[in-house]
C-alpha cells in the first residue's frame, strides 16, 4: 500500500537525454546542456515516446540563464546564422533529426571551428497536459571532443522573516496587534501562481497581503498577521505560501488565550415584605474557556439583606457552578448591593448588581416555588439522587399545603414536604427523583395545592433517559513468549498490556501467576480502568530447568468474561541465549506534503532510497526494533488511511487495545499486525532497562490530512511541541509510545 502513500502524479514532463556519457532528467522547464569542443553536427534519434496534445520541443543556443537571439527551433523556421534539418517533434515522432551547427562569426561566438563552450537548451514550448515521458540518444560528428555538463534548471526559492510568529497572550474575542512577515524569493526564477492560505482561521487572521500572483526573482512581499483567540490555552496554526512553479513555504503561528468566567451582571428580586426572605435566585457561573478557573471568593456587600451561598471552587473547561442569592429586606424602599466573584480568570474581580424593594404592607400567605427542576442524563432502569425543591412562604400569613402530585409518578417521584404548614417567611423542601423508563427526553408536571395565593402552583420536571452503556470488557493478548533464558538467571522484564474496550469502567482486582517461582509478576499499575483506558503488568522469567516452561496469568476483574487467562511460555537453556536480531526503522520526509513516514521493511527502504516513490527523502533519523514475534516485545500494528487522497498516511501502535479500536475506524485500513516488534513503556511512560523512549506526535490534521511522527530524539520532541504545535501521544507527559533497544 506504500505506492498509494507516496505516489506522484504525472503532471510534470520528464526529459531524459542520453549524450554518450550518461543520462540527464528534467521537469517541464528550461534544461541546459553545455557542449565543449567543435562538433559540426549533432544527431538526435528518438528511442520511443508519445507527446501529449500540442506539445513541442525547442532546441537552441542559450546563455547561462536564458535563450539568446538567434535560437534555432526543431519545429519552426531557421533563425540567424544556424542551420538544421527541420523535423516535427509533436504527436508521435520517430527517426532521427540532424542539427547542423554552422556559425559565420556572429557575436558573441567565433566562426567555425568555434573554440568556445556553447550552451544548448532542450525546452517544451507548451505544457504536456497529458503527461508521459520521452528520451533521445544524441551523437556528435565532425569534432574530436564532445563533452556535456548539466546546468540545473532555474527555480524559485522562498523564505520567511521571521520564520515563525509567537503572539503575546490575548483575551478570547480580542484581536492582537499585527505582526509583519516578509516573504523573499532568493531563487533563480520567478515564483508564479502564488496562493496564501491559513490553516486556523478561527484563532489567526491575515489583515494585509502585498504578495501578488507572482513574486519575481530577488523580490520580497509582506503579510500582516493577527491573533484573535476563540478560546483559552495554547493555540497554533500555519500560514502556507504555495505556487504553481513548485516553491512552497510554511510559517508557524501560535499564541495563548486567557481563561474567562461568564456571569450575569445583575439580579432583581422585585417586591418582598420587610421581615421575610424571598425565594432564592440561582446564578449560573460558566467557564467559557478551555482551561480551569479557580474561584477564590464569593462575597456579598450586604450579607444581612442579600445572603449568598455558592458551589464554586475550581471550574473545569466548559463547566458551571452556582451562586444562590436571597433578598431579606430590613427596611421599606429600594435596597441594593453587590455580590463580588474573585477568581484567577480574566476580568476578576467580577460583580453582580443585586436589588429589590422592601414592602411594609402585610399581605396574605403565598408560596414561592422554582419554575422547574431539571435532571441530567440518567440510565434507563436506574434512579437518580434526590433533588430538593425549596418551598418558601413569601407572604405575611401562614400557608397550609394540602397536596403534591406528579403527572408521571412512575418516572418523577415526589415525596411529602418536611412540613404541612408554613409560617410567614418559613421554608421547607420537597424531594423529587428521576427514574426513566425509556430512552430520550422525559418530562412531567408537579402540582402543589395550598391555601396560599395563586394555588394550585406547578413545577416543570424534565430529564433525559439514556440507554445502558455496554459493559466493560478487557482486551488482553492470549499468549506471551518470554523467550530463552539461561537456567539460574532471570531474564529482562516483560510487559503485558490490558485495555478496556467496553463502555463502562472496569476494576482489575488482581493479577496472579500459576507458577510464580519461574514466571514472577514484578509490577502492575492496573486498578480502575475507564472506557478506552489501558494499564499493564510486568513479569520476569527465571527457568528452573532446561526446555519449555509455562504458566498461566489470571486477571480477575468485574469485566465481562472474568477471570481471563494469558498463557505464558519460555525456554530454559544451559547456555546464555544469543541476543535478538535488531532491524533499523528509517524515517523519510515528503517536503511538498510536510509529511513523515517510517519503515523497517527492507524492500520499502530500497525502493524509497532508489526514488521509486517520488518526493520522499531520508531525514537522517532512525531507531532500532526487533523482528516480529521477538520474545519480551509487542508486535506493532500498521494502518493506512484511506480518506485523504495522495496525502494519505500511516499509523503505528504496539498496544492491543489501540490496535483493536483503530481496526473499526472507517478512515483506517489494517495492513499488518506485526510489521516489527518492540518493547513497550509502562503507564507512566517509563521504558525498560537497555531501551530508549520513542515519542509519537500528531499534527492534528495540519495540511489537510493527519500525520504522525515517531522519534527518539529529545531535541526533535521539543521542536514538535513548542515550535510546530504537534500534540504528544502515548504514555506519560511526553508521549512515549514504544521503547527502542539501545
């Protein structure tokens, strides 16, 4: 499947010219050949090719950088002092073409025999839109010396100053000052078909662009970039400059957005009798950022009249908490104060203006009830915790509660209040629980009948029934080979991975060995595993005798199918076993796509190095691994993405749980479950002795397609995170995914 990954389209017109001493290939652009000596004719014979519609070739005298006056065309009229036998080179030509080079002394060249070095160019007059390739065999006559020197084709080279842009920390919704980036063409040709694009327009913008469709050779243009974060935390993107002539440039941009709380600015209570307390009002505080916000204090400027309580402490990204505020006027007339919220978010401290009107006029009894009680998602067949509904008599006379009823008593169950008669200003609670009988939105009306004004009164109750999640399930390898170990010694630790592939948490109670004397469990970090989480346990092999030895590991948990068994075998030897054979895993890079690829397969490495797969070159980085099924190591799964065209990529994992999940992802196709073997880290990202960490990083779809990079180099690791904005994946804070043998 590698050919799908690193294929190159036939949009370029390749040229191969064999001039007796070797071959030369070129793209559809000027390609110069320098001829030294004094041949009188050059004969070029077609060796088999087909041009696309309208394609023609031009063969002419040239200077070091461009065609000069007096050029001679193979498909056109003779010009100046040169002669040739004209012949068509469009369509499907065949045979030979004689190019007679006869000079009469015209400047800047002398007459025959000319003593100068001449430059000739073979150039398509039009783009070969149908693709294809062709070749000539050329020989010279009438001269004693005929040599060629290739002069590379002209090309644009783009650079940026600065090469990356880091913005100062900025509030979400605020636009930073602009930063200018200068784009310079330091190459030998114009950059044409210039297109500027931005990968993250939600957080960054281009406010000015002086780069036109062409950046001439030696010229510069500029871009003005701004940062307008849509969320808090570290944000990144890329400015891409693409051209139709092959030059390409990427400028990384990054910045950090602050955290922020969203709070209503004011709360009004209306008219409340002096000496009584209003129905509390609930203020919801939302963390609208992507990082936690710590609330250090919620205080009332007048706690006697506007008492407050709160659930706010540390608020996670997108999470909420509440502030409960009541009004107990001490005198008639307008009363007001401020509730202050202090946090480490932007804009702190934040204020809530509270106000109400105290009334000295006594009235009848009246119950204050909340308009609604809302439950979140609840699994069908289970019952929620009790939600307490506060009932307060805000009138001046006692109120007797005579009835409480639910319109859906099987799902929304109400309990009797803690009182039947409420004095003026007194409160009690009604308990409500939610027990959905079906999935989806559920609702009911709770009716409270009393002697108070406005009776009967209602409360809207609602919740969502959710289907029961799939039970927890542990994915564990069925058998482990501990390899060969000399009797009387202990082999290196081996790791066994365990993954929860179900929909509910699983608690691993124990991991035991049926033969602990020879197969000893040395460590385990397995306990409670959330869905999609993984853990591992380690063991050593100490054979008591030569030959095949074995045991069973028993994993006991509350998952389906527990207990689960892992068969482990090993071989005791009288002599130390030879060390396992290692292979080299080589990294390659495709500059046009900004993609990385690695492989330890010898055939792929040979073809990549030979240029069979166009555009890929070695980066100079590699690490070691073992052949598949090597004892003490995990086999590595390799997947190929099928959803991103020519920029499709590969993905590697040594973990059985991750391999099982990717298998069911329609964007990825399994190529092999054992491309090579390699030790794995523990859940803290720590590798076994005599190995080094392999880090895995993900580009988050930058460039329009996903790509992963695997490296043992700490300098590359730091660059991928802090400069290029890639995301670490794997165990531990640095993203350790494998452990390469040293």
